[in-house]
């Protein structure tokens, strides 16, 4: 029965997405000067939301050419390894400067 693995995958993805959003917003607010926060947040939202229709279009094109089952398999494998770019990025070694805490 594939329902259980699908539900478990959705649960893990939902938790991971929530943790990522909290972490990235907190980091952005800590390292961005106050007078740029609105611009930085709106640019991030624009780029993030703007990628959704592009992904939907690509998913539809891949689904049409390879079939639904192969498309879901590719999406699953891609999702399993999506965390690697963050893990190997210099973001993990980022330290917060002490003067950022001063008001």
C-alpha cells in the first residue's frame, strides 16, 4: 500500500519546509540592515513564488514526455537530494557578528 510512504514523505517534507522557512527568515533578519529588510524579503518572495509556475510548466513537460510514473520517480529522487546544496554551502559556517545584536 503506497499510502503510508506517501503520507510519511509529506510529513517529513512539511516539517523540513517549516524548519527551513524559519531558519532562512531568521538569518535574513539578522544579517540584513533594517532599512533593506523590506526589499530583501520582497525579492526573496518574488523569486520563490516566481519559480512555482516555472516548476509546474517543467513538471508538465516532463510528465508529457516521460509519463506520470517516471516524473514522480524523478521528483522523489530530486527531493531526496535537495538538501545537499545547503549542506555543502558556506552557509553552514556562517557566524553572526557581535555588533549585529546591538540596537
